[in-house]
């Protein structure tokens, strides 16, 4: 693992693998680069893999105040520049990580070969916004324990807890999030509307819906896919934290898509 300061923001990242192709992995809200622990090494057998802690997550710099998804996408560009990676890269992101990956593709089309996203969180529906923002008040006042039961119930379905150690490890890591940073990223998402830019994407895009995801059910993922020209949409038996819950399945889905796209 390495650390770098880019435009005043400290980020933790890891660059592994080798080859001419590069894949950037972007984790979910409440996650960290460890969310890809069982996926990244497999991709690294055939390509370079860049994974990192987004602003406010893991061991990257914590965030307060206003935050825009453009800054999150800019961090990827900065990391690529720091690593000396030129040309086009593929990206894979889960939940808000999917939104960051899609925004990167819209903002930097000349640097994007393909994007794969799982349960992409490209905004918050108006009818859910008030309730979500009220939840953040509790998180900031009490801590992550205020929301852990609800988050695990909806995001990590009982059907996916066969490996109880994996579940307990993820839950404990989730509880370790900085509450204020988590709330800041959530407010960023609540103020984000990507529908307009999705229609302008021209690179190959795979959207994955998780049939066991009760945070972002498949219908929401399908709405994102429908807004992207010539995107590919699939549904698989996984949950919201899919790179953690079903790493073999998610690797297979993304790997098949990237190989077909030549990315």
C-alpha cells in the first residue's frame, strides 16, 4: 500500500499486476480498497490493477463540508497521473463507486475504455432524500453503530452470510468508518443527478443488478442501464457489497465483459 497527496488530499492506494491493460477498482460507500481483496489479485494476473480508498474512506483523508462527485473522479485521474499510466483504462465500481466510475467516463472519455458497475448509486430519489438525510443526523451524533443493523440487513442479506467470518470482518470494518466523512459522501450522493450525463457515455458499459440487494434493488440498476446507450445489463444472486460477498461471481462477470470489450 502507498500514500500520496494530490491537490492537498491524502489518498491511500495500491498498484499491482502487470501488462498493457489497466483496471481501476472503486469501492462502495462504507467500504475501502479491502473490499476488493478477493478480486484484485485475480485481475492482477493479466493487467495492472489500481485500487484506492476514496476521499473520506479507509485510510484516505477524511472529508467535511461540501463534496462533489467531480472531485472524486478527479482523484482517479490524479492517481493515474501519479502512477504514470497513460492512455485508456477500464473501471469497475460498486454502488457509489459505480457512480464515480461512470462520472469519470463522462468527464474523461479519452481515458476510458470500458466501465463495469454493480448496483450503481447515481443519486437518491426525491421521495427517499428526506429520510436518508435524517438518518445521517443520527450517524453523526451517535456513530456508525446507529445505522449498522439496517445497513447489514438491507445490504448483506442472510442468504449471503454462509461465510460468517467474512460477514463479521466486513461488518467490523464498516463500523470503523468515520461518521462525519460517511455523512459527507452521502450528502454528496443526495445532491447528485447523473441522468443527463449517462446518455452521453460512448464506451462499453456493464451494469450488474444484485437480486439480493435491498439497498439498491435490481430495478434501480436497470434504470441506470436503460439510460446508457448500448449498455449491457445482467442480474446475479448477490447483494449490495457484492465484491465482498460474492468475489468469484463478480470477478467472472467483470472479466468476461472486459475481455469481450477488449479493455
